[in-house]
C-alpha cells in the first residue's frame, strides 16, 4: 500500500526522519510531500525548492521513499495521486489533540485514513521551530537534524548575518 507523509518540513528533523524510516518499513511506497500549513503562513525559513532539496538528500538512503510537493488540500492530493494512507508522526501526547482533529477532518472531507507513527522517545523534544531558533543563535543542532538540514541551516543563517552586516559570504 502507498502512503503519504505530509508536512511543512522547514527543515526535516531527525524526528521526521525516524517516523519516515518506520513508515518506509510499513508501506510499499511512501511519498514525503511538502505542503502548506495555514498556521505557519509566511513564517518559513526555507523556500519550497530548498525544503525539497534538503528532503531529497536526507531521504536518499530510503529506496521506497519519494519527495513531492502540493499546493491545496491534502485529501485532493491523495485522490489525484491515488495514494491510500496519510502518515503523521507523534512525538508526545501534546501532539495528539491537534493530530486527531486533522485525522477526523481528512476522513470526513476525503474518506482518507491516517496512521500515526510514534517517533523514538529521544526525539520527543525536537521540532523544526526549536531547531531553527537554536541554529539562529549559532547553537549546535547536528544531533537533532540530518546533515543536509544542518548544512542548510548554517548557510541560511550565515547568509542572513552577512546581509544584516552588509558583507558577502566567503
Ligand atoms: O508539518 P506540519 O506543519 O505540522 O504539517 C501540516 C500539514 C502541512 C500536513 C497540514 O497543514 C496540511 O495538510 N495542509 C494542507 C492543506 C489541508 O489539507 N488542510 C486541511 C487539514 S489541516
């Protein structure tokens, strides 16, 4: 069966990757799809193309995982592409209420089922937003994100620092 792992992925963290690796063992094919979250509108650090490039590099070791993007409703994408199941990751109980609401909504408006995959407990504190905050102050994030995300975070904040200082990066 095919599954879709949708998200903002700004950028992908080790928690996302852990969920994706587990899902890739459960489903024949998994598509990681970058989508728009209205709650995070205008607050993305990376462009869509940057997020896709990071995802491709971070998932290159998973032969049954492909990367895609879609602008619109997740259930419409699922129907257009003939995908069966939505995969969403849960880090902690605090994620559950929001995820349950979306899962019910997607079943109501599109008849699509959601499977929750629990990330390993040691990633329970990791989120893209916290990783971005740590990286923005030059803090260490290499243990929380795949190398492609860590590299992209470093160059993005170096670029922003140079812009603020009016200099050009090396
Ligand atoms: O990584 P995120 O930001 O938690 O992912 C949320 C996302 C992008 C999967 C969700 O906002 C979504 O499905 N967006 C597409 C539009 C949609 O279908 N909205 C209805 C369900 S909220």
